[in-house]
C-alpha cells in the first residue's frame, strides 16, 4: 500500500498506489518462479498505473531531453533523462 508517481518534465502524469495492482507481489513471485529462476537483485516489471502517454488525447510520447522522476513511497526516487538514439 505505497504511493507511486511519475513526473514528466515536472508535471505529475501518473499518481497511484500499489494497492491498485491487479496481482499482488505475493502472487507474482511464486508464479514467475514456476517458469524462471529469480535471483537476488532481479527486478520484476509489474506494469504501470493509468496515465501512460499512449492513452492520452492526443497521445504523448517521450522526446529527447525529457526528464522523468519516478517515486515510490518509502523506497525512494529515480531520475532519468531521455536522449536521441544513435
């Protein structure tokens, strides 16, 4: 039950809570373990809350120079910047 958010260029575009997950972490880990070996440090991408760019009208996609801030209550904040692919 942790708050989770994403800011794009300082604007909050996703603001939700882990309690909204369709499957709990307690369900995801045993299920995945049936098909693959999980090791310490592995990350499991569980999806994203509402507010993704493709679902916006008009759709909003990342551009070079955009900055993202992703936070999970009690865990911390990540910062990323986008660059052009070479």
